[in-house]
C-alpha cells in the first residue's frame, strides 16, 4: 500500500496548523495501516494530538508512513494486541532508536505507549518504554503533553521525574522491583525515592460524550465504517472479564449530546455504521436509538453491532438489524452450565439463551454466533457436556438458523477477581471434546488456539523479567515452542513458564501490577473471588493454593 491510503481518507475533524516551534511527534500503530486505522482508540488519540497547534504529528504504520521528522521529541505507540510488541521493536530499530529505555540518550525521543494491553499490565514491556499512559486518554493525553512542554528542554531524567507526577503517567524506570531470588516471586515494588508516587492510578473519564470515528476510509479493515462508542465498560462484571473490571464504572453516551450528533456527522460521509461497546444493548436509551435508526432516511444504512447481552435480544432488535443489512448477531454465553455461569457471575439462564435464538430467527436474522469458554475456574467435565446439550437444544428450538460457537480458553487477567488463577491444563482436551461432539451435530464450532491462550496468559500475568525473553522470542517466532525455547535459553534468570501460566497464585502474593491501581481495591476483588468459589462443587486443589 502506498501513501494513496492517506489521500483516500475522509476526515471528520480539522487538523491544526502547527506553530513554528511545534513539538515534532510520531504517533505509531504497530501493525499495517488497514488494521491501525480501524482502531477507534488510535483514531481518537491521533485526532486529539493533530488538533493541537503546539504539536507536529506524523503517523507511522508497519507498511506506510507520513513524512517523519528528522529529530522527533516524542514517539507514541497504541498497543491493542499483545504480539504486536514485535512490531514496536522492529519500528524502533528502523528508526535507529535503542530498544531499551536505559540505552537512550538526550538525542532520542521519549517513547510513550498506551492502549488496553499496556493499561492492563505494562510490566513485560517496561524495558521498551520511557513512559506508559494508564487509562482513558480524554484528560490523560492533554495533561501528559502539557507536562512535557514544561520540561521540553530539560535533561531526560528531569523530564521523566516531572512526567511521573502526572496522574496516570507511569515511568517504569523510576520503580525498583526486588525478587525473593532470580526465579522466585516478587518481594517488593518501590519508587526510587519519596518524590515519586508509590502508586500510579489508572485514569477514568467520567463524561457522557464518548468516542466516535475521526476518519472514514475504504482502506480500513472494516471498509468505510463509521464507529460510535455507545457504552464504556460493562455492568455485568463477569469475574474473568478485563473489559468490565479494568474500565469501570459503566458509562453511557448521552443520546442527544453524543450519539445522535455523532451518527448524523458520520452518515454524511458513509452508509456503514458500527455501534461499539462491551454491552451495547444495555444502554438505557437503546430502544430510542433503535427507533432513531429505523427512520426512513436511514433505510440504506448498513448497521453492525458489537456483542449484545443475551436477554436483550428481542424480535424487534433482530428485525431492525435484518432490515439494516445485518445477517448475524453475537452473544456471549460462556457455558451451557448454569452452575458455571454462577461462578463467573453471568446472570443468564438457559431459557433466556433459547429465547434469544428464537427471537433472532423470528426477526429475520440468518445466524447467531455464541461465545463460550473452557477452563473456567471450578469447571468440571460435566459443565462442558452441558454446553453440548445447550447447543443441541438451540438447534432444535430454531431449526434452519446457522449456529456458531466460538470458544476460547480462560485467560487470567490483571485487576479481575480471577487474576490469581492459572490456566487449566485440561482446557485443550475440552476444546477437542466440544469440537468432536458439536461438529457431528452440524454446529459450526470455532475454537481459539489453546497455545495462543498460553502466550496471552504469559504476557497478561508477566513481570519485568519477561522483557529480555520477549526480545529473544521475536527472533524465534510467535509460537509456544518459541517461548519455551527462550525460557530454556534464559534458564535461571526468571521463573519457569508454568509459574506465569498454570500456577495459582496466593492472594497474599505481590502481583507484578501491585503499584498500578485499577478501579477496584484488592479487598473488593478478593470478595468477588470468594463469591465465585462458593459455587465450586468441592474444595479443589486450586482453592487451597489461593487461600
């Protein structure tokens, strides 16, 4: 792809004309343009930066770039997918910037990063970044730039110490981590001195005007789509769910002040509309939004909708979606076992799942995609068998409807009640059991790679000792075998793979992200953990390890 990709963009904001002494800044997405420009988070941050006259902003992707400044002062990355870290390292090398923050001098730009992966747990990547922005960018980004301007001409260490005072700005090099021994658990995480905050608090935007696309282009992975964020976070609080726990509280965009003006603006340049959010149909005015989009002037609009809560799938919703060129709807059910859904706090009955599927068909949708999970803490084989039974009952209840079950392996995530659990080593066999028993019934079963879950867990629960391992692994390839090979090479310098991936951790243990404060305190997470384990059938080994 050439620079013609930039020429085909239709901007929904007006970039500022940079001042003569504007700060030269590169804002990068560590993947191809078509992927990066489809990220609403990347679009928003880029537009926010580009509307400041005190910045000269250039975009950088792995395949194309805008003209880059010869001496950038700031280089930012938006990290949405764990394994894209490889592209961050490749881009730093391409720009002749040392990979390790400790090797950079006054002549190098400050490398900053943000996005869901870094907000959840930045520690495995700490070596590569000078600064990490934790949380929502609405206020955080402007505060960061303003703080940098105040120390623009200062020495690097002075800059970093000043930036560390900004709420939500994390400077990894100003915190020291000690371990019981090279291969043991963390002993302490402390700031280098009393002037550096002991805890960095994730920033939360609390307004009722949420994000919407700042650019529409046919070169995006979702061609010509205009995206509108309807809700942020999720009120359900499933015990494993990072998208809910890390982004609390649940916030909704105002219909009059945010959603309708955004939709009107977007539909002037495209007829493809995407409604985004972890729980879109739980917006208190969702019915009114549907009625608005049902108006005759929008009959040519192609409407896409993110995953919806199962018991909000009405025949009316299905009918409107079908009329707006949507063939399918996605619902997250996690399991066919009511007991397991109690463990994870999924407030849902099998009857409601059946009704959702019946309503989807009655409204004219052609298919329903369900999301499930294996290896959830407390799961037994009987629970997996109940998922097979549930899928059979759905097929019987809505004959002719195309049913897909996408299924992943439980991955423990930071700042959630299940962060102390490891990955269930039986999960791979359970995925194979579902595959055998569902495909023979003519149900489309799509398992996510168990090995990918192992890599995800390694990164989601990793500490600083993983940075050298990640540098090594990128030359081996992104397979579990490559990671095992790197662990073997670095044997004695960090714990075994199982420590990060399969071990259950004690609630007394110091976690890699202990100094990074999420929305809920540890005591609340432990309470939610105990609520979950009260539904376990017996007191299994994992519980004894945790208590």
